[in-house]
DNA sequence: CCTTGACCTAAAGTTAGGTTTAGAAATTAC
DNA sequence: GTAATTTCTAAACCTAACTTTAGGTCAAGG
């Protein structure tokens, strides 16, 4: 009941909408660092609600958990982040998001070209873009190639 | 050597850039249907190069394999797809892509608002958008909520 | 004919991001 | 003070999209 006892994991879960198991998992991934009370239970700061909200938003933008950890590492470790701190890392997110949008717009333009020519798989097809790193994660084929021009 | 013996799986792999194992996997998922030669080996049509190229492109757009199978089911089964057939299903892809882009643009606008206010996690924060289905697949938290206004 | 390389199947392994389970200990509620 | 919740850890399980492995078979070159 004392003011500075912090939130239990269940309370944090209710405040963020995350599952308790997800919060523990994020801790294992280094995204959040609670302290322990006398009985060994995790206790969280109120600022951690915001931290986890940020994690969820960044996931919507397609960041992996290691990437999010990286972004969060720019927050000050020694004090509660201020709105300015959050603003700073949000600008980084914005850059990431812009890049994803650009990639998709490029894909769309290329697809328009392909719709026009009906090709989809010719070597000259603009959808041949080996450098696209917008894929969700770890799977999928290596590159995009195609047919010989005839056929 | 005969004209209509079809491509062996290794040849198809080289033509598409996919791994042999991936092509077999796609078959198991119903994305491609080779026939078998006398010795039981898979043989593919030249049109399958294009089919697999389409699979790869659709994956870049974030479609799952079941979704891609669904899209491909609109191709004629009884004959080799024409450029017009491909054009028709590419237009469907285009719609899917447009929707993804719209979602990201909306997220970006909301993030801009949040950068402005420095909030990121207030209930009134526009990033609270439970209806976003643009997430890559099957994982991630349920909804986005936050902090009480103070703190 | 024989060897080598391509191909076969089935099953297990991989990564990301979690969830579920089991059994025990801490907290809270009455 | 006891019962009902929570929480704890560790390990197993889950899905998607593949890859790897193991133990054989097929096909092509010399």
C-alpha cells in the first residue's frame, strides 16, 4: 500500500493489456527491468506502463524485439524518462516508419508497371528487388528472380 | 530432352532463386502442383516459374501462404494462365498493398501527433487502435492501452 | 555397368514471439 | 488463521515458413 512499492506484474498487465507471460518474456528479452520485492516478486515503476506501450506501438510498426530494445536503449537509465525523452525516440520510430512506407510505395509503383505489362517474373520486372528488408522476419526466399524473356 | 518433359525441381529452383526444399514446402501448402515422371520425380511446367515468382512477390507484400493460395485459386486450372489472368490477380494484390499503405500512413499521422504531445500511452493517444490487422502474423499483443492521464 | 549427382520421403530442427503447464511459494481476503 | 489469488521458475508447446538430416532411389555420363 505504500506509495513506492511499485506495480505487481498482474497490475501492469491490466494497465497495458499485455499478458503476464508476455511481460515476463519481454524481460527475458531485455526490454524491461523490474526489481524484486522481499518475497521475490517483480515490481514495476509506473513509467513502465509507458515503456510497454511504446513496445506495442513499435511492434505495430514492424520492429523486432531486438530492434525495439535497441531503440529503448537511448532512454536515460538513471531517471524516469521525460516526455522529451519519449519524443526523441519517437522521432527515430518515425524515420523507421517512413522507410517502410517508402518501400511499400516503391513496390506499389513497380506492381503498377507489372500490371500494365502483365509480366510478373521477367528479369527486367521492377519487382526484382533483392534489397528489400521490409519482410517481417527470418523467413521467406532470398531474392526475386524470374523467367527468361520468352515463354 | 523432349519438349514436354517439364522442369525438374532443381531447374525450377535455379530459375526462381528458391531453395528446392522451399518448393517442396509450397507444394505441401497447396501453392503449386507438379506431376510426377515415371520414376516418381516432380516435373514442372514453365508457367510454374511465373507462379512461384508471384508467390515471392505476394510474400513481400505481407500475404501469408494460405492467403496466396487463395489468390492463386482465381487462376484458371485448366490452361496455362495468360498475361490477362496474371493482370487480374495482380490487381487484387494491388488492393491489398494499398490497404497496408493506408494503415501505415494512418499510424504515421498518429505518431506525428504523439511526437507533438510527447505522450505515447495516454488513453487519448491516437495510437490506441485495436482494429489494426496489419501485423505480420499471429503474434503480438491484443490491444494498445495506457497510463492514466497523470504520472 | 557403374558411379555420381539429383531427387525422394519422413521427421526433426530453427527462429520469432509468445502461451501453457506444473508444482511451489508469496500475498491478499475474509 | 486459513482459503483463494497471484506470482514464481523451468520447461514444453504453439504457428509460420522453412531448412536439415537420414536413409534410400533415379538418372545421366563415361
